[in-house]
């Protein structure tokens, strides 16, 4: 896996993934940024959320669950001193579908957290990560 990050100006950076997708990252105004994109640590947290959501949806589909939506809400705390690593992360899944089995959703969340989500497992080396979920019926 490869990635490229190029400084644009001030505290704005353009990141390009190995698959050719780009995203702008920027710092807050108090550090010379212009708030043009997410902060790098926000990208890390969003990456973990995407990794977890990908796993949960894939596991539920393989379990023949009629999942129609999956939203992941993440709340993180960081250390007060440098390096300001994540110390706590809470992951809340909102899984929507037709007649979803609570046991299958719980299994998908657990498998993602403990076996499949590389980002979550890696961040778990420095942060205490907790998970919960809710199941919703489609509107």
C-alpha cells in the first residue's frame, strides 16, 4: 500500500491514495491553516470508522442479513501532552435493515473489532476502544 502527501501552502496538504483518490487535509486557523479539510488525526479516526463499517456491512451481507444502511459515530479522546495519541475511542454503530437479528449484528461488530478491522486493532494498542450498536428498521 502506498500513499502520497504533498504540501500545498500554509498548513494545507493534498493526500493521494495508492488507488488514485485524493483528499485535502488542513490545519486549524490558530496553526496557520484555513480549515479547508479535515485534520490528519480526524482522517485517522474516519479511517477507523470506514474500516469498521466496511467489515460490519460485509459480515452482515455474508450472513444473509437484509442490511440497508450502516452509520458509525465515533467519539475520541486524546492525550493532553505530546504525542497527543488517542486514549479512548467509542464506536457506535447504527445498523438499519429488514428483520436484522441482534445476535448477527453483535457478532459482526465483535468480529470487526477483534479480528478484521486493522485500523481499530492498531489504534487499540494505545487507546481503550469500546463499541455498541443499535438496530433500526427502514423508514
